[in-house]
C-alpha cells in the first residue's frame, strides 16, 4: 500500500509537467493573457526543479513522512486553486505553488523507498517509479486533451484531488515515522543560493531562443546570475557547518558518475520526448491524439526494460551492465530516429522508439540506486535529490540545446529551398502543425522536407549526448557496497 501511495505521488508530479500542453490554447481563450501562456508551464518547472535539493535535506533532517505530507498538501492546494483560477496571473501563481509541492513529491518518495528497502531489493521499487515517469511522459498530453474535450480545462487540475488525497491518507497512516535529527540549523543561505542559481539556469534554458534571443539582455543577465549564484553556493557549502548538499559526496567516484550520467541521459531523453511528437504531427501528419498513441512503443520499451532491470537486479550486487547497455541503446535508438523522413513507415518508427525506450528503462532509475547506495544513511535524501536535480536540469538544458540545433537547421533548410519557403525561414521553428499543413501544396512540400532534415540533425545531436552518457557510465563501479557501509533503513547510524 505504501509503495502504491508513493508511486501515485510521483505520478501526480510527473503528469503535471505535461498535462497542460494540450489545454493551453483553450486556457488562453478562456482566461486571456496569451503573453503569459508560457509561464503556465515555466512556473511549474522552475518551482519543481529548484526545490528538490532542499526537500532532500529536510527529509534527512525531519524524516520523510512530515516532509512528504507537506509536499502533497502544497501540491493539492495548488491544484485546487489552479482549477479555480479566474485570470492568467492567478493560474501562473497557483501553478508555481503546485511546483513547490511537486519537487518534494518526486524526491521524498524516492528517498522514502531507500529508507524502507535494502539496497539489494530497491531495484524493483525503483523500476516502478521509472515506469511511472515513462507513462506520465506520454499519458500527460493525452489525458489533458481528453479532459479538455470531455469536461473542461479546469479538470486537468481537479483530477489530482481524489488521487492525491488517497495517497495522502495512506502516507499519513502507513509511512513509518523517523526520529528527527538534532543538531545544526539548516543552511538557509546555501539553499537560497542554489534556488537562485537553479531558477536562473532553468529560465535561460526555457526562454533562450524562444521568448528571448540568446544574446538579449534578459538571457545574458540571467546567465550571469546563474553563474554568480552557483559560485556563491559552492563557496557557501565549503564553509557551512551542515551544508544543503555536502560537497564531499562528489568525492565518491560512483556518486559523481551517477550525477553526470543522469544529467546527460536527461538531456538526451527530453530531446526524444520533445521532438518525437513534432515529427509525428508535422512530418507524418498525425493529430495530437494520434501522436500520443503512436508514442506508446516508447513507453512500452521503457516499462519492459524497467521490469527486466527489477527482476535481474533484485537481490543482485552487480549492476554496471544495465546502465552501460541502457545508454548504448538510447544512443542507438536516437541514431535510428535520425534517419526518419516522410516516407518512413510507422513500423520502423515504432521500432526506433522501442529501442530508445528500452535504453531509458535500463539506465534511468539505476542512477538513483547508485547515488543512494554510495551515500551515508544521513545523506540518502540529499543524494537522491542531487541526482534527480541533475536529471531535471539536464532535461531543461537538453531541450534548449537541441531546440537551438533544430531551429538553426530548419532555418537553413528553408532558406535554401524555394523562394516561397525562404520567406518563412525566420518563423520556421515557431510554426505549429496546423500552420504547416495549411500552407499551399508546393510550399508545404518544401517545408516538410526542411522539418524532416532538421529533426534528423536534432536526433543525431541527441544521440551524441547519449554517447557521452555512455562514457560517463564507464566510471561507475561494478556493484553495490556492502550493506553496512551504505544508506538505507538500519544501516549506518545517523
């Protein structure tokens, strides 16, 4: 029951990253404020990402149960208020409140699993969490579209309430309480500096090349702020008596390799998830709902690989082969996707997605296991949050980098096509599927060719990032540490 409740908590947070995507046009028509539309997604993403390290530290200090209950409460409050929003400004603020809770749902749930299950038996539980993320990546837009069509956009937020309340009841009743750690106060300055650095970095990645030019004063100022706050954070953690993220953790090769691999796999994975629907809708002509359904092979591959990983790792002490194979399959799958074009059959595309999904399922949650296993018990929450934060930040940076690759190649292809296509080169990356398919047939053919070529280059760049992740996994040790040396319930005294 408690594992199901933890999985539901993670599902809520993961779904709300993507569930609003298909509802945004309807929301804009109802509430107005089109200029603030991007903030409905950005506010949630920023709040979720920057709070992860602090939740990890608070969970270690106060125990998982009160922190998780507080995170669920924040998330449900934000969900209810988002459904009641009467203006775009209100919706953005309430989405940020949702995000503040979501960061705690993801990190604290995974850290709670480390408390409850020994390292040799964690694989099965972590595979379940990995499956939840895979399902949410595709189910979010699909569920959002169904709820908007059948009920109202407000129900994409209301639907969280019964599920979240059920999870909250089980967590409050079944999750064991822990004795809070007594000692030094939480490093508030370190937490604040990390929050500023993380928020600025995510905003740079979200806005750069879309809302603002990369060389605009806004992006330059945010980049400088991210660097300055990041440097200040490192300096603060070096002298803090009880740092938010103990830098000594990075002295462990396995922990550092897990963080780096998670960051790079996050970059590659979000690239695939972001640009696959664009291929399916623009180049292949699928509707949004059809595109969501046609991404099911990606989810199926991830779920199958997660199940295999859980079965093979459950009770085993050697795991390195799984992330190595996973990163290799991600690179191979993305390389296969870099060859898709207008004439590529649906079967071939589905096979490419299955291969990529298999790789994601093999590598993603193993990185969390490695981080938890190579951290002392008192730092299990911090270790979990650090790798999760790295993966989330990697995803944001990956979307920005690959988006820049896509936009540059698309503009170049359009400029070199027919004079009619060249006239829309500047707006090419901002064209939505409806606009593309409404173009005159002659122009549309050139634009579709340009989109296919740009997507091929984008997937090839994502494959190169996955190869870098493969190199990073080579730094991992061969297996788990002995139980007495690692984090988890009853292993190391706090």
